[in-house]
C-alpha cells in the first residue's frame, strides 16, 4: 500500500478532492430551496445523498486501486456485456423520467446504465486493443469492438438521450483514431460511417419520420434564449440572470436568488450558474483552470505510461471529462443546445459521481504501475 500511495499522482488527487468538496458544498447550497419547496423533503436531502455517493465512490476507489489495469480489462469484458444488456432490458421494463427511459428506479436511488457504459467502454477498448495490437492490420480485429459500440450508441439514442449518445460516440471515435490501427482502415471506416449516417438520415427524413423528438428539435433553437423566457429559453435565460447577478465576487454562499424555483433543478445541469451567482466569476474561472490542469495531468500520466492500455485509459478519461465540461458549459452559455449533461465534480448525481471516481482511480492506477515499472528498471 505504501508503494501505491508513493506513486499516486498527487496533483490529480488534490485537485479531485478540492473539486469534489466544492461540488458537495454547492449541491447543498443550490438544492436546499428546491428540496424543501418543490419536493417537500428535507433541505439536506440532496446534500446527504451526494455525500453517500461520494462515500460509496471512495470505498470503491480504495478497493479498485489495489488491482492492476490488466484486471480492469478482464472485468470490463463482463461488465460491458452486463451493462449493455441492462440498456436493452431498460427499454422494455423501464419507465420514463424527464421524457427519457434512462434509469432503473430503486426507491431513493436510481441507476443509469448509460453513465457506467462510458467508463467501462474506455477500459474495455484499451484492453482489447492492447491484447490485439499485433493484429490491427485486420479489418475484423480493428472494427469488431466499434461494431458493438455502435449497438450501444443505438440503445442510448432510442431512450432517447441525444447528449449521452453524442458523448459516448465521440469517446469511442477518438479512442479508435488514437489506436495504432492502419490509416487505411481508419480512413475507410470513417468515410463509410459518415456515408451510412447520411444515407440513413436522408431515407428517414424522406419517409416523414423524425430522427429526433420534437422536444429535442426545440433545443436546436438555442440562440437568444431570453426571447423565449416563458417557453424553451427559460432555463438558459435564468442561468444568464444568475451569472449576471454574481458579477466578479458573487452575492455570497447561499445567497442565490435564481435557485428560488427560477431554475427547475439548479443542483444538476445548471449548478455552474449558481456557483457564479454566489461565489462570483473569479471562482468560476478558478474552477475552469483547475479542470484544465487536471486534464493536463491526466494526459501527462497517459503519455508516460509504458503500455498502450494505460495510455488509452488516461486519454479516454481525459476525453470523457472534457466532453462533459464542454457540453455542459457551452449549453448554459447558450453556445449549443442544452442536452442534460452533468458538470464533473459539481452536479448532483450518483451514477455519474461513482463513474467519475472510478475513471480517476483507473488513471491513478496507471500512474502507480508506471512508477513501479520505472523503479524496477532503474
């Protein structure tokens, strides 16, 4: 255990702890009014639940860090099948929440398979391509996992969850392009997929069928949200108001006015606007800078890894975190449609929090294995 602690990446560990603590505080500050006034539960309800999620994630992380990345790869095969199957079963037995069938409901807690499949896929692809690195001139070997991932993307898309579908597809696509696969295979695959999507879209549109739901089409009208304050622009416009209220130094912790039911669930997708309203633009910028430094450290760990498996775990995790940050912030600033994507470390949510901790633990394990390897060779 001493060697594990010795080779943990301390900047990643410290930044992660800081961001999780800030996030937990802000979950309480942004959720207490909504919890009491809208859901008629204790003001501490979401704060306590998020604390439990973090505790569960911590316990899982302490166990997970003791196993090697090879074991992660071995387990990822079974988890990929199990969670993939749960996505299919969910469409049959699941019930809609927020107009999407994305969760298994277990009373006070819920399980979202589409969140877990992102991290599982990163580790599975890293392990698969590591084990088959001498066969990557074969179309079958190179494209077999991509075919399975396309099926997973389809299952997420029909929930329907467009935001998660896009993030999952981009993660898989970038990992595929990062692998030492023949350039010819990569080029032909990308061209073929673009062509298939274009033709399928054309045929569906020609037949009068909608590719995406009307509520998703409404989100494409994301510019000038305050012109639609009473309809589709309500959340983004109130987010603007929160950011404007905060100014440079904020109104003070707990003093947000937009959390008083102006934003429907300010502790999830729009928590960054409450952070800026209460703690100011300076704090918001500081959080973004911490994100950037965290991503830099994760990429650095990946670059130093002595195996392709370790590198892809780190690169995939960096992509995973970056996409959530980018999609969330661009959405609340009105630069792209809102897709319901949580902000890493900050947003309330059990599935995403536990998955994020698992991904960061996998990165730390790569750092530990690299350190141990360097020690042996020196």
